[in-house]
């Protein structure tokens, strides 16, 4: 039952959460918890790391080994944890700004190394915690407090960048398609390597209100209407995919994992010393 999951996996003394009404970060956090529960991981063997932002508040509510770090540095801290104790299942919860703006360089190189960390990016297309500034994923022409006349930047495609940089499992889901999002996180956790799951979320307070999209219900309907499964998207021309959210598995491959390669190096050097 849902109540059992709450009592088992959340810090009850930290609830209720402080996210705005209609924010879907709670839904995405719940998907992470359900994926962990489905795999039967021991809570003491899981470490969840976050940076700064609305999404990064999640670690305060989750009853695991958790670390709330500085802005954009979640993956740097998580890399240190994984290198120090490769047996831990290390998960990063981050946001679109935290991961791809100030943390962009860490993001690219974590993908390149293929270190066994699962990163879930709660992407609500805006800097919600600090006042509604536009982020790397804010749609072109959309409004933000730092783009009062419309954002002119092209959108940073999180999944495409992750796949190109070397992540071995990449998927995108939404807060509307909860079961599919849970399944993607499960597969990311099972992957022996760097996994990126983009969880497309809603921010009614800053993004929705300023861009006159509607309330939380309207924004959730919008997630449903804009989403196209990756298999269906392959059969559609580019003009039909303009403004759509491509969901599903983007990449799934196998290559050597970083901590294993590091241990292999140590073992080789020890042999050479004999």
C-alpha cells in the first residue's frame, strides 16, 4: 500500500513537503521510491545525492543515506562517493538548471566516464526555487523573470546530450506517465554504468502562470497531449515532432564501467610490482 511506502521510505518528521501546490516533483520523487522498492534494495546500501533547486529538496524527505550538496555539484560529490565505495547504489536527483547549467560540465564528464550512477533530472523548464529565471531547457520564446520578452536561446536536449556524451542508459518520461517513468528508473538502476532519466515535470507557479498555460490540471493534460513515444516518433516527419516531448528509451548499450576499470588498473599495477 502507498501508506506503507511512505512510512518505510520517507522521513516522516520532514513532511509535509514544501513544494508548491500542483508541482509534480513529488510525483517524480515517488517514482524513484517505487523503482527502488520494486528492485528490493536495502536502504542502507543506497545513497541519494542532490544539488540545489526545487528538485534537490527531495533528499531531505527520503529515508536513505542522503547528501544535499552545492549548486551544480551533485555529480561531483556522487562520483566521490561511488569511487570510495563502489558497492553503494548511488542515485542523483537534480534539476534542469542544476544539472545542465552550472553543473553541465560535471554532467558531460560523468556520461563520458560511464560511472555507475543513476541520475534522474526533474526537468520543469525553469528555475523554480530562485524566482522563475529561464533555464537551459526553457522552450524558445517562453517567458521567464530573466526573459520578460521571451527566451531566444535554443533548448538544451538533456537526453540527446547524455547519449552523445557516452551515458549507456538514457530515457525520458513525464510526471503524467508515472508507470513508464518508474520502469525507466528501474532499468536505469539495473544498468551497470551511467544512466540518465529525464523526468519532465510541471511548475504551475512560475512557468505555467507566467506563460499562461493554465493551472496544474491543465499543465498535466498538456504533458499528456505533447508526449509521443520514441517508437512512434521514429515514423513521423520532423515537422510533426515540433514542440513534442519524445518519451521512452533513447539509448541502452553496454560498455566498461568506470569503477571497474579503475580497479582493473590497480590490480594490473599490483601484478607488475611482483
